[in-house]
């Protein structure tokens, strides 16, 4: 077959040829030249079991850089372990990032592989880019990793577990003593504060820089190191296009409108449709503003689980008075904004013909205290302590509040 890069006729285009001819991997070659990978790989390249005897541990001691990178990948739980190997996989768009780690990690026996698999459900050859080393070396990692460069270590933690959402840095990490110690150190030594949010990805904790200023302090601390890691700098620093994405979810709820002179005073129910709109930068490494699946998990966990098959009058004290779509939107906004600082609009349809659109305050505005009062009336601590309420006490004493019996 003809190689579209060097125009030579060769028997089999593979990574060995491409490394010589253009430096691309087979997957990148397939993408660039619009060729299905299934046509490029032959049977002997698919579902190959890698052999640990191809790998060896270096005799030299790892550098501080190598120790810092490996320690960060370990603390973020970035590796997956299968059969005889410990592996770090990556999207093809982040290949250079993977190779950047590899440069220092070779000392621990790591090698790059592009593996191809075919499963009964994939219906196509699926490539997987990874750096891997035999599992049997893992017990040596801790004795080999001595000194760590804190800023490099932190940068790799952010590269692997971090996301920038509307100026806030989010970290998705497994809750361990080391992670807690790291976050405490950032707060105590660098004044970078964190809030821990409800777990969305099962098994991982979600942490967010408390404010935009905390995120800026964090990013300026790690910027020189992050700029050094290919692909990662784009995710955090590049000027990229913005877009708005929207997810629609439904929930079934009942409600009644208190003190309302119409038939909505009666308990009734229906199917609500909720549209959540997020505007943010398009992450150049994922191609997403936010993954729709992830957006759905957040809205499900924070809103749908709270409202679905419930009586809206009893899910929140302030909806007890008026569970209108307007106040419901404010309630939903407040449940989501901590997780989705790019939230720009909510639409709640009570019927197909009636809906309310709401654009609430930004997270920053909510943090600086200018919160909306429309939902806070019945949950306010001071309710019942106004001067006028003293009249009720006096009336009660004078026996004038008694229910009149017919
Ligand atoms: Zn070629």
C-alpha cells in the first residue's frame, strides 16, 4: 500500500515505518488521511498481549523530576492496573503530554505503546495510547522516589485531575490523607482555599478553588511548570472560543400553590422539563465545553434526585409557600452554581405550553453576598422576631388567637 506521507509503496504501514517517515502514530495517520484504522492494522496487530520481558528497570537513580512526576501520577490515581502492567492511558489529542511524562519515567521501566483491540461490542478496531511498566516494579517506586519538586508535583496533579471551569479550578481526586495534606498545605502556605463538593464521579471527591482569586493564585503558582507540559498549557491558558451547551432533563413532581385563587391551589402533578445552559471555553483537549454525560450526572445528583417524585412544597421551606416555576428556577440555580460556574440560563417547563426562563447571579456575585431574597423569606432566622410579631404574643396572652369553634 502507498504511504500518504512519504508516497512510497510499502507492504505494511505501521508505527515503525511512520516513526521513520513522519513521526506520526498509526492512529494519527488514520485520522489525518481519513482512513479507517480497521484497514490499516492487520490481524496480527490486534488484541496482542504485551510481554513483560520487553521491559526493564533502569540502573540509574531517578531524578527529582522523575520522582515528582511519578509521585503526582500516583497520588492522583492516574494509573490503571491490568494483568501484569501499570498503565497511564491518554486521548490521542494528548499524546505529547503522555510522551512528556515518558521522557522522565523511562527510568522506572515505562515504555510507550499504541495498542489496538477489537471487542464484540466495539465493531471497529479501538486504539489505546499508553505508557506502561510491569506491575512487579511498583513496590520499588516508593524507595526510588525521594526528593520531590513541589511545584512540578503540583502541576502534574493539576494536569491529571484538574479542569478549568469559568475561571475556577476543579480537582477530581480520591479522598486520601496525602490529598488532604496537599490541599491543607496549599491553604496554609499559599492562601489557596478549597471547597469540597458532593461526590459526582463515584469514588472520587470533587474540590473547587473557593473563589476566582484562589484559582488565580493557584494558576500563577504553577504557570511556569504547566506551560512546560505540552497540551496542558492549552487547557488552562490558551485563548479559545466559547460556546453554549444545553442539557434537557425531566422530572415528575406534584405541587400546589398556597394562597392562590385558582385551581392550582389543589394538589396536582406532572412532568417538568428542565433545560440547563452552560457557556464556557471549549476545552481544546476534549473538544467539549463540558461533557454532556457529566453535566447530566451533576444535574441528576443535585436537582433531579431532590425533586423527582416529590411534592415540591415539601422539598425546600421556601418552595412551601410558592412552588412556582420562577422560584423553582432560583432553587435549582442555587443547587447547581457551585458545580457549574458557567451556568447562564435555566428553563423550566411546567407544561409544554408554560415555561419560565431564569438567568441568575454568577457564583462570584453569590459569594460576595448579593444573594437573592426571593427564596429566603421562610428560612430566615429572624422570621417571627419582628416588632410587629410582638402583637401576636400580646394577642395570644389576651386569648384573642384562639380558634373559634362553631
Ligand atoms: Zn511513509
